[in-house]
């Protein structure tokens, strides 16, 4: 399962891959005509829309391809680099880049490409770009507040717009097709030598049809994690389903013994008032569990994996989810944290038990004190969460 | 022999497939301005190490992408771009030392504007944390908000000001 870095190929090979990828990148850019500033600038003056055609086709192809890889579990969406958004710096930077594009006639990638085939203006553009980084760095102390402002994290555009991924694709691809169509019309009007004159209508129509068909297929695909979560909640709703159950006393006993064959996973719930984190437990929510971070934590086959949540129903969902992901040796906590609280942490209940069952009462009273101490000690130390290694990326 | 450029849709398709492959292999997208940044920072490191320690921008780069610049993913990728573009130019017979610009611009003027444009573009790319390749195209591939915002800002700004700079190109 991709990405191949860092599990399948090492750092050294990744660098060789970078070189080979770059060669292909440079070759395609040059073949597409991106080594010509006149051609690049044409997109802003209507005489040549090559940039728009190449850029949009590449963007749509890649977006569709990555969605499909994700869908068929060939690539792990949690592991690929999503460039995070700092909204205002992105807008301001983009506006400045627009000036650079019009004035300089290139963008950084295309300038390097054009410089490689001998364009002197491109070589000078690259020098300017080096100077631009230097200028930015020198002014950085005065801009750092702005640079760090309006951070939205690694958000997806459809989430920002508050629509589903399917709907976004339904909008995006026809917009691209319409853009291709209308810009070709514009191009033909503006320039008699434009590429648009030599395009064959039939091929264009076939191309557009394929894109629209792809749109429909993609729009109907559910997001993979959500699909699994849904399935798990259906399975968990079945009253006949069988679960391996651990009760509060056993869990308390194992916690006190420091049982290394057991790992507790505490599932965060929405509106969770329960801030009590069991000692040694990994805290995560169902979504994280469905993603790679969950599978890394759940990795070991031999440990008992106890799924703990505020209520038993959530535990059952987590159980079904983890077993859908192929994990075994799962347990749920009987009655959820609610019951654990009532039997181990409620001193008044313990007193009542003590009167009928002295041994159990003594055990619970002792467990209450010791587990509370363990929790206090754990609070002082950093909490173990679903943090796993990330692939580096970005500009 | 003067050869034609590749069909833009086909080139776009290949570029898209390359991007998918890049994500599949390396878990990241394509870039360009990041390599320019790496070269600049390493140059400053060599010329004045004290200076690069004091400035937050250099310091942040040095703590995250320290070491030999030839072991930097983006630097190697851009090194590849140079080779790939050169091979393409060789095959299609486009290798030539020349200055290219709009019909009304003299070569000297074109070079001054090219420098200014490069400076601005690169400045903006640092601000937006990526350029047309690293932020806009790659961002579009993973449907990131940053990708679409940056792309719209670049092209929106370009179209808004194109009229005022028309003498440079038409």
C-alpha cells in the first residue's frame, strides 16, 4: 500500500526517485511548451490557453487518480502530504505571484525548465527568484505574525466549502470542461495562429464525454473511511452480535498488575464529558481508528486490545470497526466507562458491596485509590496519542 | 527540423499521472520554489552562518531540512527538471540561447522585467508556502483548500493586472 515511502523504500531510493520524477516533470513541461514565456503569458491575454489546458487536465487527472487509489486501498490518504492552509498568507502570496507571472512571464518550475533549454530571460528569472527568497527571509521578522496567521490546518477544499467530496467533483470537472470549451472559442477570436484552430471537434467531444462519465462514477463513490464507519455502526446495531467482554473488575485488576499483554484504547465521543483517561490508554476517536493511525496502534496481534468508551454501544462500534480492519483479540469493557466509574470509583457503592462481599469490596476500594494515583501520575506525563511518523512534504 | 509541442490535454494527462505516481512513491507532490528556497538558504548558511542562526526563516528551514542540499528531495527533483527539459529540448530541437519576450519589448528591458518577476513570484511563493507547482497544482491534486485558494489568487491577480502590463506581451 502506498505511499512507498517510508515503509517500502528508504530515504536513499526516495532521492533517486525524486531525480527521476524531476526528469519526467521537466520533460513534460518542456514538451507542453511551458519553456516559452510568450506562451505562458498568453493565458492572460487570450491568445494561448495552453497553461490552462495542461494545468486543469493535470489537476483533474491527479485528483481523480488519487481518489481512486484511496478508494481501492492502494494509497493511504492519511500518509500523503496535504498542504496545510494559512488563508490570508495564501491569498496575499498568490496575488504577489500573479504580479510575478505577468511581469516575469514564468513561474519557478517553468523558468527552470526554460533556462535548461537556453532561454536567457528564464535564467535571469531564476536569479530573481533566488533574490526573492533572500528578500523574503530578510523581511521575515516583520512579517512573521501575518505569515503565521489564519491557520486552518490541512483542510480539504470540499470541507471548507461544507459540501461532500462527490458534489465538489460534480462541480469541478464540468467547470474544467466548460473552461476548455470557452477558452478555445476566445483563443480562436484573439489569434489566427492559435492552437485552438487545429483542434478536432470530435476528439474534444469524446474527451469531454469521458470526463463527465468519470465525474458521475466518482460522485457516487463514498469516502472509504466513512464507508467502513457506516458498516461498523450497522453491525454494532445487531443485538445478536457476539463480543468478547471484559468487566470492570478484571480491567481494574489488569491495570493494577501493569499487564503488558493488554492495551487499552479509549474512544473519544462527541460531547464527551468523560475527561477521565485510564492509565496507559491510547486516546483516539472512531475516525482516527478507521484511519492508518488507528491501525498502527492496533498493530500487535498478541496484545489484548480493550476498547473503552463512555457507553457500550460506542465500544461495540469500535469493536466492529477494528474487526473489519482485520484486527483480532479485541475486547470491550462491560457497561462502558459508566459502569467502570460506578463500580470502581464510587466510594459509596463500594461501601455497599463491602457489606455483602468483603473481598470484592476491599479489592475495589484498593483499586480506586491506586488507579486514581496512577491517573494523577499519568496526567503529569505526556499522554500517549495516535501520533505516528509522517511523510515530509511541502515547498 | 522544428517540431510542434505536445497536445496540451495529453501533456496535462501525463503530468497528472506523474503527480499520482509521485504521491504513490513519495507521499508528496511536485515542487519548484522549495528548491530555490533551499539553494538560497544554503548559500546564506555558507556566507554567514551567524546571520542564518539569528533569522527565524533560515533557522526554521535549517532545523527541518538540515544537512547536505544534495540530499534534499526538492533539490534533486529540480535537478531532474533541468535534465528532463534539456532532453526534451534536444529531441525537439529547441536548444538555443535566446531571449524571448513580447513583440514590443527590447531584450534588455525583458531581462530587467524577468528579474523583477522572478523576485516577486518567489517572494509570493514563500508567503503562500508554495508556487504554481507546489501549492496550486499539487494542492489541486489532493483537493486541499490551500491549493485552490492559491491557484485562484495567482490567476485572479494575473487577470486583474494583465491589462496594465499588456505592452510587455502584446
